[in-house]
């Protein structure tokens, strides 16, 4: 026998209250079944307001709340259901979860306690309301007995057998004066992120972090002047990920009924994508499995990872240093950050209207590099200066151009050590290199 089967209505049926109760159970079971199949985790709070003043008196009370019970019954306090009795929190309670509890519907159990006892285990509390005939002309009201959902507040220390529970808050401690201190980072079980200030607040925080990162990346790419080295491509791909996520975050933060499970799906996917660029091992972290009744511990690792990824300082691995032509065939590069001289690798890119192999073979012997104060001495005395070593391929941090030859500057040269106090790096090129173009890069 199933107490949720459909009633067979037929002529001559002798009606009993049982028939209507069975019909109610059947309809409720159909609604719950559809809700569970279509939307997972379709239970929790849609709105919650606690009485902040009563916390100072050692009590937890709900001012208003709406939502769905775990068996998919709606509740609205105070519009449709009475306030749960305020919960007196004993001194000494710490690290305790506060639940909104509802008696479980059980076959054969009394669902309405007509005695009106506050501590009753019945699912509904009796009440009377005046109902108007909405189709009659005289609109005559009739007093009718109704049942309001019996909502209670309880601690995880209490006996919660035969209760359906929704976690709504967490107590950190009860102070000596009796004041209850709540965990403001606690995320209650909800169907709408607006019922969970930490979740809604993080969406706003994430919007700001993504906006700042998009602005920084776009500025770097605009400064690169169209150069497309590996570093620029990495920035470009990261900007794609950030620009894709930003409108979605704004959408989730603005709409009603943004479910935590959908938000978790989005945030973990974003964290995994950003890990490609930000994590040392380039792997997505292993986040905890989604648990609707423990959202705080589910979301906190994701929040932490996203904050780390989006708060990391963006460093340019390759810094372009302009080379300006001066008199007598000398060009000068002013190094903006002297620390680069000792911490970075310098690469000179050269291109001329001769075969690249000719540049590779002859340019290192025809070019003199050294401190700008020493370049005349190097040229006149035929001293070697800072040596150039041809590179087989372009370093991944700098842009690649067809026909360009890349040289690494020898940092072990005595003249290179003088660069720490020099006004800049001077380059003098002799020989025949028509249409010579040069670029200097410092690679951290």
C-alpha cells in the first residue's frame, strides 16, 4: 500500500476526510517528484532575516524567511506561516549550527495537533482564517480552519530525529554576557544566492577582481603594439577567459533565484581555467564535491583559489627597451630599471636586407656593445665589448618575426658589469647591413 497513490473518484463514493488527505498527499508527491527530477537541490532559503537585537540577549529569532523544505513544501514567514519560537542559546555553546526544523511527514502520524502545544511534534499548527467567496456576488466570508507549517529553530546538539532541517546559521560562541556571536561567513542552504550574504558578496567581489584584471591585461596588450610573442599570446588567452567570465558573474549577481549549485559549477570551471595561467603546476585544483547542506565548506576553497589567482601580481616576463639611433652609427638603449642588469637576460633582435644566415654569422663580429660611456673606447681600440651569442630560435617570451635573428648578450663580460652604473647600453654596427632594424628585450 502506498499512501501517495491517486484517489479513484467515482459516483456514489462515501466521502471521508481520508479521501481529501490522500488526494493532498498524491498532489504533493507529484510536485516533489517533478521538482527533484527537474531541479536538483530544490530546497532551502530564498530569503532570511534574523533579529540582530535578540542576539545580544542570547536568543536567535527569525524576522522573516521564505523557502522550500527538503520535501518541497513552501513556507513564508510571517506572510503565510507563524514565526518559529525564538531559540534560547545556552552559555558554553560554540561551533554549533542552527537549523530551521520541520517535522517529517510520516505514514500514520498525526499531522495536526489540535491541542495547540508549542512543543508538539505535529507537522502543522491549527489556525483559523476568514476566507471570502471570490466568485459570489455578496462576497460572504467564511471562517475556516487551516494548518500552518510548524517551523522550529534547533541546534545540531538537539535530537533532530524525525525532523527535516535547513542549516540557517552557525554560532561561533556565546560570550560571558550571553550575547550570541554568529559566523558571518556561514552560507545557509538556499535556492537563491541573495539569501546568503557571503555568496552574494563574493559574486560582487569577483566582478571587481575580474574587471581589474581585464583592465590590466588590455593595457598590457595595447602597449605591446601588436607584437605577438608567447607572453602576449598568454595574456591574450587569459583576457579571453576573463572577458568571458565577467558578464556571467554580473548576470549571476543581478538575477533572482541564482542557485548555489549553478554558481558552484561556474566558479569551479573558472578556477580551473585560470589555473592554466596562474597555478605553478598548471592543473585545476581538486575541489570538494557539492553538498547543499554544507555550502560554507564547499565554497570556501573555491573562493580562496579565485582570490589567489586574480590577486596575483601581473609581471611582464619580457620588457621591450627602445633603441634610439644617435650620431656616428651609434644607437643607445636606456634601461629603465637598473635591477634588470643583474636579474634579467638580454636579447638583441636584428634584421637587415641580407640573408638571415649572413646576419647570424657576421653581426656578432661587426657589432660593438657596451656602456654608453665606453662605446667610443671600444670602437677606437677594437675591443670586443659585450659578446653576442646567436640563439637557434626566438625566446618564447619575446615576439617572433620571420627573418629576424636573435642574439643573447653575454652577462659575464667585464663591460656588462659596468652597466649597473652606466647611463645606457650603446650599440655600434660596422659592415654592410642595409635597412638594419634592432630590438632589445630584457627577459626576467
